[in-house]
C-alpha cells in the first residue's frame, strides 16, 4: 500500500468513526476545510504512526503544519523511515 493510500484511508476512517462529513479529497483541499477537526487530525496522525511506523511531527523537528491535504500526504512521503 502506498503512503498516499494509507493517509487517505485513515482520513476516511477517522471521518466515519467521528461522524464527520468530508469534502471531496483533493490535493489542494485545505485541512481546515476538509470536514475534520483538530481531534480528528490528531487521530489520523496517531493511526498513521501505528500503520507506517513514523511520526513526521516528531522526527522532523520543528516544522510548519501542512496546510492542504496534498502537503499532508507529501509530509508523510518525505518523512524518514516511512514504510510504503
């Protein structure tokens, strides 16, 4: 499974679990306009750490939070030790 697929699957799963309505998932979708709140994003990050074995927020030091879904996906694809 690709990292992109893993991220998108987790976004959809968390949205379903938290009963959130997602906007269409495109690379230019702002995370704040996606339908997910900050708790949902935190759940996605925790789930991805379990699935991919990496937390880019922890291993990449001080970083700017990705603004769009595409930036969020790229953030995980660029993280050291990410498993595809």
